[in-house]
């Protein structure tokens, strides 16, 4: 299956996936150092100049820049997480440079759900176990979370999940064909709370337009955040996005749906009095 090159994404506006569960929003992106982990074959290297180094099909290396919505933070990469890549990546890992053939990968034809920025994978594991009629693709840049999730998937012998350890912009452009997805879920993306950082937020008009090209008509986009300001921005972006129809109430939001569990991260926030806002839109 071929992927078109007409991906409507402005490289000056949007980056990759969210910060996921259990991590705090960065106070100063420039002060953070990149994580250094042993490479694995499916990853293109992150360029040292802040751009992304991608490898073309001809084997040459190109550099392009886009404002990424994530920062690779220092974090502990445990021996168990490292072993997860050694033992389970062949089963669960996907190459972001190769067009995805979902029926071949999963051995069946089923609704395909993409979760962007799955953090430690708690929600994705829960969904895969409770929605066995669907196949799930997870995208996350932080390797400890990917390793943790692979260990859990293997422990429970879950086979309806595959993972990208890569920037979602490249995954959407290089691996996901137009109209392939039945649903996209983005839960608690990095809120980038400072005013000068809001351009790094994932939910931007260009990114939502890009998702519309990959989601089939009748498919859904589910967003959730615990930042009121980001919830308002999400609603504004979606209200003005072509190709999407709100399934929310008069205020644009929905109650927490049955398919989204409350993770430990969310429960902790709710105990501290944080609100949570869910938005649901249908591709039209």
C-alpha cells in the first residue's frame, strides 16, 4: 500500500507526540538534555542540531526541521526496559519508514486505533485488553515507557498492539496511508503551559488537518487534557477544523467515555482538584 506525499503539515507549527502519563511539563525546554539510549534498528537518529535526521529509501540522510511538541528528557532506562527491546521489539515494534500493512501485521482486518503519546502505556494496555475486537497502534518517543509497555504486553500475551518509538509526524507521513485509521486517541498531551511555549502544543490546525487525511470518514478523534487553557484551545481548533464534526454537548465536551480508563496519573491529578476535559469528533 502506497502513501501519498500530500501531507498537509506545516513544519514550522507542529511537532510530535505528547508527554504521556506520569511526567511533568518541562519548565524550560532549552535547559533539558536529550536522553541517550542504545539505538535500535527501527529508529532514525535525532539530529544534534535540533532537527530530525531521516533516512530516505535510497539510503541517504536528509535533515528537516519542525517544532516538536516533545523534549527527550533524561530518565532512567532500567535493565528490564532494555531487555524489553532485546526480547520483544521484533514482535511489537514497527519501522516508521515502512508503509504499514495492518492486515498483514495483525493477521486480520479489524478497526485500527492510533494512540499518540501513550506514556507508560497504562491506558493502551487497558484498551487492548478490553477492546479485543480492535487493533491498536501506539506512538511514543520516550524509550523507557515503550520498554515498560512491551514487558506488560508480553506478560499478558497481548497481540493486538504494535508500537512506534518515533515522532508521530514522521509516522503519519511515512507509514500511515490516507483513510487507514478508524480512530485516533490523544490523551493528556504536553500542555506547554508558558505562553512562549504554546506553539509547541500538538493540537494545532495543521496537525488536526493532517489527521483528517489519515482517518476514514465516520472515524473518530478523541482528545483529553487536564489543563483548562489547553482544553479551550483544543475546542477552538476543532470548532474551526474542516472535516471534523463535534459529538460533544453544548459546551463542546463529553463525559469520560467507557473506553478511557482513569490512569494512576489522572487519579492523582483529580485528588489534587484538577479537572479533566474530553472532546470527541467524527470525521465527516
